[in-house]
C-alpha cells in the first residue's frame, strides 16, 4: 500500500461549481512530492479554478476529497497549509496597493498578506536583500510596485514566494504579461529552481507550449474542465493532444535545449 504522504496533491472526484455552472468535472489527480509538473490548457479550460481549489479558495461539491501536503481540507486550518504554498501569479498584482514598496511586498510572503504591517527583523531584511540580489532586483527594494514594469513586479513576486521556504510552489501563467526578454529571464529562474530544489514540488500552469521547460517531465492538459490527457511529458505534449485541446492543427519543433515550439498550420 502506497503512503499517502508521498503526494503533495491528491484530489479525488472534484466537481466545482461557480455561479451554478459546473467548471471542473470529476477531477481525480495526484502529484508526488518533489515532482515538477505542468498544467496546460486554453482560456476557459479550468486551470485557474483548479489552482484556486488547491489553495482552498474554492470548494468542490460534497463527496470530493482534497489533500495538499498531507493535509485533508475540511480537517485542517487552511491558513496554516497556505504558509507552505507559494503562489506566483501576475494576477495577484491587481490586489496590490500602489504605495507598497518592493521590500514590503517581499516581506509579506512571511504573513501571507499583500502588504507588511509590522516592523521587520534584521534577519528578515537580510533575507529580502539576499533574494532580491539573486534575482538582479536589489534596486527594487524601495521602489513602489505601481512604478515597476511587469517584469520587475514578477521579480518581487518570486522573491516574496521564496520568503516562505515553501514545500509547494505554483507558477500560474507567470509570463503572460512579459516581453520576450523578460519571459526568458524568468523561465531561467524557474528552470534553476526545478533543477536545484529537489524536494520542492513545482506546478507550472500555462497556455503556451513553449513555456513548458524540459525539467517539467510530467503534466496534463485540461479541456472544458476535464483532464484530456495526463502522464509523462512526451506522452502529453503531442501534436494530436494539442490539436484536441486547442482546436487547431499544431506541429511541434524541439530545440537543442529540449524546449518545444508550436507551429499552427491552419486555422
């Protein structure tokens, strides 16, 4: 019998309704601790709803079972669980106060808020400086979030996520607002995390095939709130599966570094 504690995420029969509309249909899905796992899907496929279910912000219909990091939802304090989960998403930016500085935003990772409301210790400030320096973002410490570019804000959000020393890290379409140079910079950061943090479970959510790094060797494709296909990277990322998911004929070209790039033949 397998130990349930080997799974970072264990979801059984999750059906999620929003405004009386069923968004997720009978999702049963597991991710092992330490796995680097991707979730691919078009807009409206259910990616965001699934992430919010993992975070405990949305609850499935009665009869489902949600376990995250060994804790079963409904039997645990969700605030305590979220302290071990880092959620990196450009959509968080909409909730940020414009007068929040970079250093306060990074510090807020310690409390799970979108601002820091107490005096920081010297050790905490040293950690902020170390994280920002590693991301070439030390100059952003005293800059207001409202004055930063999308790429600069993402540096702050990644540093904020790493403040918690998380066990589960969720990158939720992190490159959606980034230009090409900014995207490649952040994908390199994610690649380094995936390679160097063996015990860290990482989910990478995207609608872009080319953003899925070779380090993410297992994943799934969502379509209309259902799992279209799930398994090893090579089994999931095929022209046939992508055609089924996006409704267009897609050829794939693999580069020397293992990245896949999509070519749409016709619409």
